[in-house]
C-alpha cells in the first residue's frame, strides 16, 4: 500500500513566535556589592572576628536566597508557555502517532515470526533428509546440537550449507573413529562431546589412570609378598634353631649308660645354656618370651628389654 506521507520535517509546524526577553540589573548590583565583597573576603579567621563572621554569613545567605527566588520566578514564567504547548495538542498528536506505530510493530513481528517458522521448517526438512541419506543416528546428529541460528537476515542457501557441513563433519568423524583400536570407547565419549579430539583425549586419560592404578596395585602386592616371605623365613629359622638347640641339650644331658643310682632331685639336675638370635615381629617376640617364662626357662635379655 502506497501512501503519500505528510512531511513533518518543516519547521513551520512548530515555531517560537517571540523569544523571552529577560531584563536584569545584575551588573549594577554586582558593582555595588564589590566593596562589601572585598571586606568579607578580607576578614581573617580569628577569635575576635568569629561572631562578626557568623553574622555576615547569615546576611549574605539571605541575599543569595532572595536572588534564587527571583531566578526561579523568571524560569517559571518562561517555562509556563512551553509546558502549555507540550501538554496540549502536541502530546495528543504524538501519542496517536505512537499508537499507530505500535500497531505496525505488532503486525511486523507477526509476519517476521511466521517467516522465521517457515524458514525453520524448510531447513529442518532439508536437514532430516540429508541426515537420513548419510545414515546418521538421530540422537547423535540432533539439529539442536548444530548451533545453527535461523533468522531473517541470512539466506536459505547459506543455512543449508551450514547444516550440510555439520552433518558431513559427523559422518567423517564416525568413519575415522571406526579405524581406531578402541573405537567403542571413543564413540561413547564422542556421543557426549561431539569432538573426536576431545573423545580420544578422554579415553587416553582413562586408560592412563587405569594403567597407573594397575601398576600401583601390583607394586603393593609385590611388597606384601616380600614381607610375608621374610616373616615366613624368620619363623622357619626360629623353629629350626629350636630343634637344633633341643637336640644339643638332649645329647649333652643324656647319660652314656644307665647305672643304678639314687634318683636325682629336679632342682639338683645340671643345667645347660645356649645362645641364638630370634627375628620376628614385636608380638612374636613377646609370645616367645611368655613361652620361656611359662616353661620355667632361665634366660637373659641381652638387649636389656
């Protein structure tokens, strides 16, 4: 719809018929106050001048207030015709014009919204058709993951090229992933990240952590086995020493013949001694000590324990 708009640029629609004329005698007042101002400025801030200074200050504040009242009265007189003009026909006319523009704005937004929906549908139809032709998974190649923004400024050809490039990239990524040794793991991460580089990095980091954990557990197991082997060796050595000592005591104390003699009292029997070093845990050594005490053995702790 073509319509010849009325031009409002011309200054003839709003003019100032007469500029306000403000008459004042401030220059004369200024000249008359010069001497008094000089006196005020010359007052020294001393204890003797304190009361006089306060009195003069109050007087000059009153003078300033009177001048301010005159200025405000002049301002109100000048603003009165402007306020009358602004709140009159001008306000009514501009308000009606803004209402008309608002109505146009609503219609434009409605049309643009419909155009945007139409473009989105056309792009989505193309996107789905091309996705299916590549055989890509619908969830993996969800159009919302493409980052394509459908507006009114770009061309439909450009939007379709963006969609094609996005789908082609996914297709290429999947073909490359198929060539990897750990393709299943990378693909699982790719579905989340949609980036081959990031997916490969995540899988590699996971494998590295798993390998480090395996080595750590193997090292701990090796340490455990070595500790148990040492403890078993010490225990075996203690048992062997006990056997040897028992044989020595038996051979030394056993008589070569069995002559008839009076029985010997237990406390009169000859005693023997032997020395051996025992290795074991603190609990094992305590148990050995308790065994010697309970068995009535006399022993000496060479370490003073």
